């Protein structure tokens, strides 16, 4: 893998965290906005439509969709990378795949720094032979 590809993959590896943090901050801003409007609502039944209109806004769901898409695409990429790596034993391959599935985004960062960054670039490996 070339240096540029590793750089791009490194940026993509952190995208689920970025989208997750943006979702969290956006939701917290919704909560603070709703807390500010509770005092102006006379009838408690008026609160739920206001809450649902904020929670089901396109901005929040765009961030959620971005997080989901980057998470799933990275999971597929890293699982394929593990399966194609012939230097790993079957036990290690299964371990990494299970970690990708059950732990998620933290495992992507660990795998990136432990396994992908130390790899030699493809053109360097070809020129030595």
C-alpha cells in the first residue's frame, strides 16, 4: 500500500469517531434547546411533537447515516484486508474479524496503526526482488 493510500485510509479510519462526536454534540444541542423551550409550553402534550421534530431532523439523520456508512464500509475493507493477508494464521484472522464485528471503530484504529502503517509500500517490495 502506498503512502498516499495509507494516509487516505488513516483519515477514513477516524471518520466514524468524527461523525459520532458530531451526532453527540448535535443531540446535546437539541436537548439544551428543548430545555429552554419547556418553560414556554403550556400543555405537556405539545412537548412530544416539538421533540420529535428536532430528533427526526435531516441534519441529525445525515450525521447518523454518515457514521453508519463509514463504519460499515471500513468494517468490510478491514475484514477483506485481514482475509487476504497470507502472513497471518487462521486464529489471528478470526480474532481480528471478531474484534471488528463486536468492538467496532476502536479496533479499526488499532489495526491501522499495528498492521497497516508498518507495511512496506508495494513499489518498494517489488523493486527489491
